[in-house]
C-alpha cells in the first residue's frame, strides 16, 4: 500500500498518553451507558417476540435446535441458529430459564465491542481519506462515529430485547474490520490468513442474519470491478470461500438431514417475501403510504393456507410461490411497494410510541443522515481524482446497499437497518470532519497510516 502521509511528525509522549487516556475514558463511559440501559429495562427481557429464548432453552435441554421446550422437540430452521446457540450458554437447565445477568452481560459486551470496532474503522478510513488531518479533527471524527453508534435509538432498543440485532451489528463490524485488513495487507501469507478470517466473519454473520450472504456477493462483485487495484491470487479467494464454507455448510448439512433439503440460510425467506408482497399490503399501499397496515386479514389467510402444509420446507415453498404469483400479477404494485419498503427501512421516525419520542428520534436520525450525505459527497469528490480510494470504502458502502436491496423485496422496517448504523455513523463522521476541516485547518498532522495499523 502506498504511503499516504509522508514525513509527518511523530506524536509526543504526552499527546499519545492523552489519546490513550481519552480512549480509556470513552470505553468506560460506553460500558456504563450500555449496562445502565440494560438494567433499567430489565422487564423488556421477559418478552420473546421471535422465540429465541424458547429455541435456546430447547437446545440446552435436548441438544436439538427445535421450536418447543417440551419433548418431543421438533427440529426447525425457521430462525438462524447462531444467536440462540449463544443464548443457550446462559440457560439454567434445571429451571429452564435464561439468566438475565448472562443476557445483559452478553449484550453489553457486544454493544461496547461494536462501538470500539466502529472507532477503529473510523480511524482507518478517515486517515486514508484525509491523510493530513489534524489531531483535533481526527478525535472529533472518531468520537462522533463512536457515540452515534453508542446512543443510536434502534441499537439501544434492540439491545433491550431478545433479538438478533445486537449480535448481527457486532458481526457486521467484525466483517468490515476483516475486509479492510484483508484488502490492505501486502504480505501473501497474511493475506491468506485474513482471507480465511474474512470468510469466517461473513459465515458467522450469515448464521445470524442471512442478508450477509447478499453482502458478501456484492463485496466479491466490487473486487472484480476494482480488480486493477487488487492483486489477489486465486488461492486467496479459495481461502475466503473455505472460511465461509466452514461456518455455513454444517448448517446446510444439518438441514438436509432433518428436512431433506440443503438449506444454507433459513426456511423463513418465503414467509418474509410473502409478508412484503401480498394482496392485502398492496391494497393498503394503493390507498396510503402509511406504515400502519392492518395485517389481520393477511395472517388469517396465511394461517388457513399454511395449515395444509406438513413441513417448514413446504410452507416456505408455498409462501414463496404465492408471493411470486402476486408480484407477477401486480408488477406496478410491486414496484410501488419496493419504494415503500425502502422508505420504511430508512424512515427517521418510528410509527409507534409517544409524539415526543417520535419527534426526538426523527430529529436525531435527520441530523445523522445529513452528516452521512455530506460524508458521501466528500467521498465522491475524493473518488474523482483518486479512484483507487474506492477500494477502502466499498465494504462499508456495499453493506448499506445490500441491506437496502434485500429489504426492498423482503419485509422491511426500521430495526432491520440496525446492522448498517456503524457504516452510516462513519459516513456521518466523515461529513462532520470534511465540513470542519477548511475552517480549522490541518497544521497538526497525525502519524502515517502504516505506523498506526
């Protein structure tokens, strides 16, 4: 990798010590914030909206990943397995209950680790994009991205529930870190190891949130399009696929044993496709763009139709076929619903809760989105004179694009963008720094990228 900041002065010991103390203080505050939020909302963990607690309890009691805690447990692939598997370590087998302390600790650690990973990514990308950035602006940028993730309303709310968003967001940050290390390294041996690590990261991510498969596909497409900026031998990609396969193939083999079909993701895809593409929703969107859709008629109709199917595989196939039939019969309604789903995915304000909460959350995301748009504009200006800079940002941008593409077709709501918020926060921090830089100047430069990686 070519040097980005040459002949830059080394930090003084006092300044390095100050940055270290700042990092420790920020980490401590993040930990206190996350732990406080979880313990103040202890009752929220009593809910189990997607039956992850039941899956974890059943797995601990019988060793079978199934949808009932009472024998005989019926194997399932309706939900991805990684999150319930982790929860099972906190299950008391005698009482068949999930420890609140374990759950709160797990979500707190994942939340703080996500913030730390975001800070690292922000540091790397800001340094590469704006190499002669002043120390003060560098701190502003890194802290901005970190705290946007730390206090993000969606991430905080989902950390209070037994849901996958906290783990999925952490794994997305891990995947981003692995991607960036992979594309930056020049050592062939390290490149092979990082390729395996990147594959593993995407594999675990797919076992938590199947949209990661689409993200990996987009990453590989971008590597192909930017091939002149990469010199990866074929064996590097083989190592990446090996890492990915090590994670995801055993799950597919397990599903082929229980269901007679090699399912690499879940049997939930057909249902979420139908939920997003059914006559009831299309009729609602013909009348209004509101997110307040009355889904009672859809659930009644699906309950009647699915009762005739004897297995998850058949129900998944039936739901997919009904959805595709609806799309073929009403293509214009499908296009309109796709636009609506994108608007729902990135809506600044929720459609539930009190008025003040909606206004506050909407104002927060409006400011973050403005910052992200300024950051994207700064990137575009950077890409024009130096197109090779795109290679540092494409993993982050493809994450946002892949989630948007998937949820423009499948069911969508605000919480499903949770995995993108670290990426959005880094774009917003770039927007803040790029806006402030002409005003504050860049006299006090930081060390070169190579000295900090």
